[in-house]
C-alpha cells in the first residue's frame, strides 16, 4: 500500500461492536474484569488503551517498524529512549538538535551519570572519531532544528553498528512521508508528534518506532512503568491529524520552495538554510536518502534589529514556538526554541541572534510569499 492509504487505514479497522469507522475515543481509566485474573486484554489505561494502540499501529506502519510506543510529548519520548542506558554509558549526539533535547541531556541525564559528546554528525569521520568503547547510543536529528544540517543516516548506522551502539533518529522535520530512517539502518526513529504527524497545532505528543525486539520490549516497559502516556483524546486527534499527512507534506514543501525562491533572491536576506538548495552542503545526501526536503526554512537578516522588526511585520506567519502545523509560523530560535543552548555554542553553529526559522504552512502560496515580501520590504 502507498503511504496515502496507510495514513488513513494503517493499523485501523472499524470498531467491532458498532462498526464505527473512526477509531472511538476510549475515554476510560480502567476496564471491567470478568473474574479475578480474567480480563479482556485491557486492565488499566496507563497499560493499554485501544485508541492509543491504533495511533501506535498506524505510525508503526508508516515508519516500517515492528513496534511503536507513544508518549505524552516528544521530549517524554526521548527521555524514555534514554532509559535504555545506564550510568557510565556514553551517547554521541549531533551538535545541533532541538534545544529542549540538549537541555534534557545536559541538565537531567548528565547529572544522573550519562555522558554526552556533541559532534558535527554531517561529517561521518567526526562521528566515527567520537565513538568510544562506552558509546551505547548515537542520537541525531536530520535535518536539524533549526540549521537544517543533513546527516547521512546509512553512514551513521554503519558507524554505530560497528561499535555495537544503537542509532536513534529524530524524524520530526521530514516525517515518514519524506524519510524512513529504519529502512536506512537506524534502530529507532522518534517524533515530536506535536509537529507534522498531528499537523494541526492542537496536540502535544511523541512516539518512537523500532524494529529491534529487545528495545521494543524495554521501551514498552518504560511506557507503563513511568507512565508518561498520551491521553485517549490526544491519540484520537493525532490519528485524525495524521490521515492527511500525505496531502499536507507535499503542500508544505511546495510552499516552502516558493518562499525559498524569494529569500535567496532578496537583497536583505543574507543566508538561506534549506536542504533543497543545490548549494546546501547536505543537498546530495538529502537527495539520496529523502524523497523531499520538507517545509522548514531558516534564514538570516543583517542583525537582531532587522529580525525583531521582521517578526512584528508578518501578517500570516505567526510568531510562535513549534512547527509542522497547517498554519505558517515564525520563530526566533536563539530566544525561543534554543534559548537553553549556551550562546557560544549557538553562535558556533550559526544559530545567531540574526537567524529566523519559518515553518511554512499550507495556506495559499501567493499569500505566504506576499507576506514575507512585505515584511522584508517595509
Ligand atoms: C526536532 C524536535 N524534536 C523533539 C522536540 C520535542 O518535542 P515536544 O515539544 O513534543 O516535547 C521538538 C520540539 O520542538 C523538536 O522540534
């Protein structure tokens, strides 16, 4: 089946008793048991919930895994993934990731005894050099938030596997519509489902998909033992949102390309970061491993003053955290999503105060282009 069919039908079937075509919201915390020790597969809703199971099965199908486990946020998902490690273990991570991921690593897990090295994972040699005998996990985003750096997933998988380490890819930016990390050798792929998977800016959620049996068992255990589960209503909304993924993603991308066209030719724009540009350093790798470049675009203006003025002038692009919804958003990463990353580190990777990030929505492209044009020209 194609992904346009799988997003709608994957892991779902009409409900047995009534034939309801949409998976119902099983808004219950517990289930009647028929006798002591005799239940119908459902005991308590932290452990099992049919709406959550349908959401998990659907994303599992999309990413081509054997097991998907849902959590109440993207960071909750990353945290559960790290629970597979022990004090003393070493993680090699990309040097540009969502700021909250960096904060989680540094302020929660480092004090608990995990060790992290951050490398430019776009260079396989640097990734290889960072591996030690204690490295148990490689964690990358590609393309990265917000610098749009592209890592060769197959190369990263080979490097991780050679050391017996586990490769996790954050696929939030491209989704399985454009990129399938498991098929390129990753052990697990995770999402902030808050973003494109749900796609409507009305749910916070996360999910991880794997085809590694022992990891699947462990992460399912963590889901129940720690309990950071998404509620049934959120699972229903995410399941409804993902049904249009195959319609939304090409539109996000074609709109983004039109914005990029304007930005690269505009005299006030200094640099544009979009992996679909032929002079982007990750272009060749992106073409090899993705079927598209997505709807996220970053760019710089001359200075913070210009950025501040731009952010007050857009009429459709809304200044807000988050990304991946149908509506276009504008973000200033240095003060918003990546404020928890130290300034020297931000500046070193190009994440300066003059950088803006656009999450290009699916509105009419002419209106979006005009919005950016007028905000730049005033
Ligand atoms: C790439 C990426 N990964 C993970 C997260 C964390 O997800 P959540 O906000 O759902 O916890 C985000 C949030 O912006 C993100 O952009």
